[in-house]
C-alpha cells in the first residue's frame, strides 16, 4: 500500500498540474480544452489503478512463462504502428488512434521488455553461464531487436533510450562481468555513426546536440524553443510560485513532456523539490523490494522498473532545464498521457506483486 499511495498521490496531483498547464494552450491553432485533458487524465488514472491491482495479483512467474507470447505481442504492436500509426505532437509516427484516444505502443513494449529480459537473464544465470559468449549474445540480440523496432518502426528515440537504460541496468544487476560492458561500449561506439547517418532524422540529430551546441538555435526560437520557454517558466516560479501576472507564456507540451516546468512556475522551487523527493522515494522503494525479493527473476523486474522510473525522471527534468536533449520522455505519474500513466501503474504493480508473494524458504531463514 505504501508504494500504491505514493504513486496514486502523484497521479492525483497530476490532474491539477495538467489543468493549470493547459489553460489558454493552443496546438496547431486549436485551443486545447483543459476540461477534456482533466477527464482523460482521470480516466487514465482509473485504468492505471486497475492495472496496478491486476499486476499485483497475477504472479510475475506466470507472465514470465508466457515470454514467447509477449514477444509476439511486441512484434504485433510494431506492425500495427506501421499500418495504423499516426503522428503525435512531437511529429513522430509513434501513436495509434483508437476510438478517439491515442495509444503509444512503445510504452507497453517497455514493460514487456522488463518481463522478458528478466526471464531470459534469470534462465541464463541459473541454468547456464551468463558470462559466456552465447549467453551475452542472446541478451544483446533481444535488446537490439526491441531497440531497433522502436527506433525504425516507432520513430521514438525517447522510448528507445529508455530500453537502452533498462538493458544496461538489468545486465549489471544480473551479474554480468564488467569486461562485457567495455566490449559493448566499443560496439555501440562503432554503431553510432551508422545510426546517425542512416536512421536518425535531421530533427532528431538537432535535438540530440542542441543542449551542447548553441549554434544549432542561437536565438532559441527553433529546435530549442520549448526548452527556452520551460526555463523561463521555472525562473518565473522562483521559490514559492509566480503570481498570475508574472507567469511565462503558455507553450505546446507544457502539460506533457514539460509538466515539471508548469509545476515549478506555479509552485516554485519548493514544488519542484517535492516532486523530485516523492519520485526518488518511489524509486528507492522499488529497489528495496527487489533486493529483498529472494529470487533473481523478481529482483530483476524491480530493478528494471526502478531503472525506467529513474532514467525517465532524470531525462525529463534535464529536458526542462536544458541539460539533456528533448526526446519526448514524460515525467512519471505527472505528465499528461494515458499510455504512460497506465503502463507505469502496471509496472509498479509488478513490483507490488513481488512484495506481495511469499518469500522462498531459504531466504526467510536468512532474513
């Protein structure tokens, strides 16, 4: 209940944050309705709570045993994106519109990847040598396939980056030797030029280097416009929040990827610190449950969820203050978006399910 209460409190506050962020906002010349956004957010939270309960009750072992079907679902989601995909606010074709609601398949793929990767690494650790070349190759191929599908098919660099972070954190937690990380780093360095020249689009390249090369957009009206406006919002908030006549200009994305800037503008540095503290406690709790799970499979799931939350939080806040590229990563439990909200509740539900299940007898004897 501790983990659920924290996540639910963040989600409930997000309703207020989304409302104040969308007041007077326009997208493509069309005024965004704050009421509609609030209704969608509340509806998403409701589905998310159901997902939390379901994933708490359903044993993660059952999901892990169905890894083949989970892989099939990954592929089907990407195929559906090719056929039915539509462009979102970021301009990338990474959404599927169902009954008037946009669904982002890559959010679902991230949770499925955590389950399947945990199952794969656990099997290789317990039944083979996880540091053997064939074992590392299997894990790496699984990552490359998922990563490639999201980048090439989903055109979603943000979600692909999260998958990379998950792969590295779970790889390390599984006990893989450090020399494999060195080899992997060299392989990634060799592949980067290929990705840069043949797969990444021009706007993606500019977004990646804009925080570190001011010549990309020296006036702040192009590729860095959102980050510039976000920093103005944060500065306007000062310590306790700006008054109505001192608030910065409303800009597109302030309720999604830049919700942190809106919170900072209305609640100041105190509000920002509170958000960081609550998310940090959620992440630490996920790690704590994983370290006391008693089984490697359960531990890897918790580490994967904690890693996703930590990396998303770091990148999102970095986007808002201008130190990381703008790659379309929402702030966990705060940003507007049904796909992110539901899958995050489901992912944390997996952690809750690990804590809920009985511990192995040998582990109980030790602790």
